[in-house]
């Protein structure tokens, strides 16, 4: 049981909505558009996306710890390496195992739905590793949010869609943007929280490029845009009307922003936006399901 709890701490499951939501949105969009839909491929895509996300989280911990970003008195990541509860080698091996299993699922999906999905999956796997690997990684160049938005927000939504029919779709990309913005906000809030420790470690993150009030205002923009965007796409027939039930999450979103605006940004705010993303994504996905 201790081993299970340790790995749960290492992989940070509270943020798993960042991979489950986009894959679900992509797959259920295909169903909402009356295109071929396989429940088995949908499930495999969800599990594969989750495994790649897990690999990315473990690699992130490994490279941040070995690179001196996570350290006593500085950033902690999941905390398992800084607290010496797990060795870096074990953490890295866990990432590799998850990447292999996720890649195997992706290969099966490509065989079933079309080999175009293979290239998307390879880009996602490479991107998960490159995100935090070395000083040239986008995470160190104030491009982490852009990287995550493209690979997990847009890329995984497209992957969930292509797992059903193997075809590229700009409609799927567009449908994934509202939840992708909230998912990107999880990382941005994390960077707001770690502003001082990241600066001390020599990192360059997006909040560092802005004044404190501007940095928090940008969090408000990332939080606000998904709602009118969802309403616009529903009003123009690009999404089922039921997806507008996400407006029910506006009150907790507003409460979260007030807390962040007053500051300081803490771990509870990172977890809070992850939970908001999960609820928003679940309602959005249900709207796609009911809209068929």
C-alpha cells in the first residue's frame, strides 16, 4: 500500500483531467457528428493519453530534480525526489514504462483507425520528454504554456478524434480550445506559485515576463475566454447546445480568480483550477454525448 501511495504522489493524479478531458472531447465530438464511433477505441485512447501524461509528469520531476530546479528550499515538484522518498532512477524508469505502454496503445489505435495517428502520437511522446529535458526545453524558455496548449490541449483532442476515424479535423481542434485554455491555466498557475523559486533556479517562465498584476490578469483571461468561446461555437452550430451547461461553473471560476488576484498564489489554487478544469471538461463532454 505504501508503494501505491508513493506512486500516486509522484504522478499527481489531481491534474489527470489535463489528458482525459481533451481525449474525451475529441472522441465524443466524432460521435456527436454522427461519425463512426468505437467504445473500445475511445477507452484505449483515454488510457494511452493518461499513460503519456503520467510519463510526462515523472520526466518533469526527474529533470527538475537532477537539474537543480526542485531542491530543498526551492521548488518541490511532486515532492518524492526532494524528500528522498524515491530515487531519480526509479522515477525515470517509471516514466519509460508508462511511455512504452502508452505508445503500445497508440500503435494499436493507429493500426485500427489509420497510420496518420501514429505521427501525432510520436510527436506527443517526443514532446512529453522534451518539455523539461535540458536547458533548451520550452519550460526553460517561457514557452511551457504554449507547448502544453499545443501538445495536450489541441494535440490530444485531435488524437481522441482521430482514434475514431483516422482523419484530421479542424472542427476537433476548435472544439478542444475552451478546455485547453483552462488546462493551460493549470500550468500557468503552477508557475505563478513557483515564481520566486523558479527565478532562483535560473528558469524563465511566462509570469516572469509580466508585472505581478499583469501576470494575474492573464490568468483571468485564460479563465474567462473558454465561456464565450463555447457559447459562440454552440450558437453557430459547431457544438451541441448542451455544451453550454459549462456556464454553471462560472461562479466557482470567479471565486477562484478572486483568491488568486488577492494572492499569494498557493498549492490550493493549482489544485483548484485543476478541479475546475475537470468539472468544466466533464460537463462539456456530457454536452457532446447528449447532443447526438
